[in-house]
C-alpha cells in the first residue's frame, strides 16, 4: 500500500488515477499539487485529494500527471 501519494496535476488523468487508487484501497493519503490553486481546491472538495500540498515532503510516491509539453518545466520546479 502507498501510504502517501503526491499527485502533481489534479486534472482528469491525475484525478482519475487518485480515485482509482483510493477505491482499490491502494493509497492512504493523496496530497494534491497543481499550478492552479482553484483546481487543487476543487480536487480536495471532490475527495480526489485529501489535502493540498505545498512541498513534496515525505511522499512515498510522486505521480506527475501534467501535459507532456509541461513535464520538463514541472520536473525542473520540483
């Protein structure tokens, strides 16, 4: 089981993955990160993420679910 998942990109793909992992009982806590704070807040409101994150901290797994063209920028920022 993944105790703490850091989800970078709380849109359709990242959100669907997080919900599937939660439904399967494969993840304990999902911490959401997104460039748009409103997206992260909505993901928390919908139960996709348990809370919004500020830094990756002690995540057991980091999932980057952003558009391919944004990946290098996001990875550089991480």
